[in-house]
């Protein structure tokens, strides 16, 4: 292990803001792309509803599945170098996306950008914890967590500012130089990362990616191909088979990507599941929110971005106090209450129509924000403190992977429900025009006010169904997390922790 360099206090004070800024940029792109969907749908690329889902999820798929090997890479060769490489790859992917003449090349750009994001995210938390005194680590994790949670909403705001005046390509052209400026700041301020032996296990990473990809294919292609079609059933079966291969191989090799036995640690197991469930709900919201506010409410991209502000503000305020609240009332009830609040906020949004005033909509967003702020910092702390310091990169990668895989599944599920219900509820005049929501609504505008109103009703009806499905999933997950944290209450044996996580 290399000896860490002395770290000046002035640079220490800058680290939380710098690491948070890096995280905000890569996570914000998960949400910001949703504001570009109407412009993308109306562009010369003319993507279908299924292609739009893949444009959103291709980034998240690679981002989420490569986080654990990216964290291990940082442990092995140095977290600062991996962070700098990640920002460079991320910027390159943005430029490829902006120049894309076809959907296929846009998808390739999104994959490259997702790889860069995966290299960035675990390195930021690992570097931050490396320079933070032990007594301040929970607060550092809470700050970083608040940034990751608020990043999605800030992506909506920033995306709205850009897309108000620029075409969809402008989103990528603005973000690329921001990533370059952050790389310069990291080179000047961040410490040389500690190095520890760590396994990259690219075969394991490929099997994990294949598992999630197969499941997403089944979910996304279900409405168009049919749930009993060979493609969909084959995808789900393939996902199970590849996951089984991943588990069997991980139990047999000396240095697996992720040893399944690590989930014997109850705090880590419950924290991973809880984080994934909360972000399942949050990014399902982001996928529908921009479309609802622009289509049903008639908001511009800028106003749409501003309308989401209660979410990041509430999340930041509550996250900063969540450590103290959990210490006073107990982690178990606070986390469970937070997840119930997320489910309640999503359920509240399911009653929104084109006539719903903004105030009740904002109240539902604040409920989700409070729930995120209460639950995610404690869940993330449970993951990070369950592993020894030498595995901080893997812990950070696992924490972030849970977020992104949960987000990808949330987008896929609500997008699938939205597509199937919207198609079924469209007026007869629009039969055969449901290749994408934007295309159907543009056609409806040409057919007159009455048909357009029916099409908007079809959209909000589909949105209602989607939100309720997501809310039920998060509510069930809250019960499972409450039960899991009860099992995690006894102190973990340090020797067992070292043995399982080694």
C-alpha cells in the first residue's frame, strides 16, 4: 500500500465541494436526458418509444454495472488517476452523443459516457473518505449522498436551462467542457489516492452487466413484442441463467468482482437493497416528470427544470440533519419512515392531471425529498461502514451500483407501463400513431383541440398507473428494509467483517 501524501487544510476544505461537483455532473446526466426526450423525439433521429427508453437506460446500464470494477480499479491503481480518466472518457462520450447522426451512434455515445461516469463515482467517495477524519466520516457521507440525490433534480434544472434555447445536442456540448474543468480542479486539489490489492474481474463484470441487460430487454420490449414472446421470455430466462453463472463463478474464483458472501453482513445487504429501491422510485419520477410538465401542463423546458426545485432543496436540507435524527430516534424507524414518505409522494403524484395546480404537486415532491433525505444517508453509511477501509472502493462502487441499477429498473418499469397504458387509452383518431408519446401528441395537435385533450388524458391515465406501480414497489421495499435493519441491529463481528469482505 502506498503512503498517502500530507494533505493541506485548505485543500481538505475544498474536497467535499469538488467531489460532490464531480458526482453531480455524472448523476445529473441520468435525469437531464429526460428533458431532451420531446426534442429528441421530434428530431431527424425520430426514435421510437422503445428506442427512447434505451437512450436513457444505455447510460445507466453501463454506469451501474461497471461501478464495482471501477471502484476496484481505483483501489488497485490509484483513485485520483481513475477519477481523471473517468472525467476524460465522460467528456468524450458527450461529444460522440452530440455528433450522433443516428440512434445507433447516439446509443454508442451514451455507453461511452456511462463508462466514464462509472470511473468517476466511486473514486469521489473513496478520495473524500481518505482525507476525512474518522469522526467526520458520517457527515462526509451525508454530504456526498445529498449531492448524489440532489444531482438528479439539478440535472432537470440545468437541462431545462440548456434546452430552453438549444437543441438536444446542446445538452452534451455544455456538459463536456464542464467535465474538462472538473478534471483540471481534481488534478490540482485531490490527493494521490491510496492503493490496495483489488481484483478487477472483468469476466464477473461482464456477467453482471449481461444479467441486468437481459432483464431490461425483457421489461422494455414486453409491451411491443408481447410478454409471452420468445424475445421477452428468453430475455428473462437468460437473465436468470447469467446471474446464476455470476454467483457460481464468484463463489469459486479467488478474487471475484463481488463475493456473494459479503451479503451475509445484514447492514450491507439491507443498505444495498434499500438504496436500489429508493432510486428505483426517484428516477421513475424523473422519467415521467419532464414529459408530464411539458405535455400535460404546457411548461417550457426552463419552467420544467425550475418546477422540480422543491426536490433538491428538500433533499439537501433533510440529508444534512439525517445523521442526527437517526442517532436520536434510531436508524431503523427513520429509514423506514423515509421510504414510506417516498412511496406516499409517488402515490400523491399519481392523482395529478393536466388541471392539477402546482402547489399539491410541489407538496408531493417535498414528501419524496424528505423521504430521500431521511433514508439514503443512513443506508449508504450502513454499506460503507460494513467493509474494512481497504475495500472502500468496492463499498462505494456497490453503493453507487445499487443506485444506478435501481434507477435503470425504475425507468424501464414506469416506461413500460406508460407505453402500454398510453397506447391502449389513445382515441381512435390516433390509432397506429403511438410509436412514441411525442409523436402521438404532435399528431393529436394537428387533429384539433378535442383529440389533443383526449390524448393528454390518455397520457395522464398511463402516468397514474405507472406511479402507482412504482409506489407499491417502494412501499413493499420499505417493509423489507425495516425487517432487514432489525436483523442488522446486533453489532457485526469485526473478524467476520474482515473475513467476508476480504
